[in-house]
C-alpha cells in the first residue's frame, strides 16, 4: 500500500475499504498475503513484472522470487 502512486491518492480510502487498512487490518492482510503461503503453491507460478508498473513494485515481485 505504500507504493500507491500519487495520482491514485483520491482512491486510497476506497482501496483500504476493499482490501483492508494496513494498520487496522494487519492480521487479516498477513493471513491473505501470498508471500506467507508460498509453501502451499502446488503448480508452477509465473511471475511477470514491469519496472514501471505502479500496482506491483519490483521489490515485491523480487520478494516472491526469493521464496
């Protein structure tokens, strides 16, 4: 959520409502995060990341690759 681009700022509260608030819903977000469930993946996983993609920062994709 910290990577939300400035032009999405007006939608931040809507995103929090749809996905969860980083502080208020931290346990829920942790339980839903794929990074904490990598060991449950049974099929090959294709990860594609564009360096200029504002929705998925490169460090987040790299984090999945390291697991």
